[in-house]
C-alpha cells in the first residue's frame, strides 16, 4: 500500500480517486469485481446517506451504493488537482 492511499470514505464529496487496494473479506471481493470495482479503477464519491450509511459512488459510468464498512476498506489515491 502506498503512503498516500486512504479509505474511500475519507475523500471529499465529488472527489475522483483511483482504487489502490481492496481490503474487504475474500468472500465479498467477487461481488465488487463483478460490479467493476477493481484496483486501478477511477471512482467518484457522490454522497453519504443521511445517517452516513450507505455510501454512493460513481464507478464506470454508473452509481453504486456500498455499506460504509465496505467503503472504508477500499483504499484510494485521490486524483491530484490541476493547477
């Protein structure tokens, strides 16, 4: 894991980031992979539900809702802002 990778839930709303590592339990990984969430994929944090769970992200052109617990185990590298 690179030093700049952080949990998906810690990036700001509307931020685009690249998935660096997926630490969810092995049993849940195939489901995420089938939905297109792979290392190297760009994701955008869209919103949190009113109580903070679930988390909505945009991945590969569609919106995907994840449990907050799962989203916290997906490590991302935020895209650098252009000057």
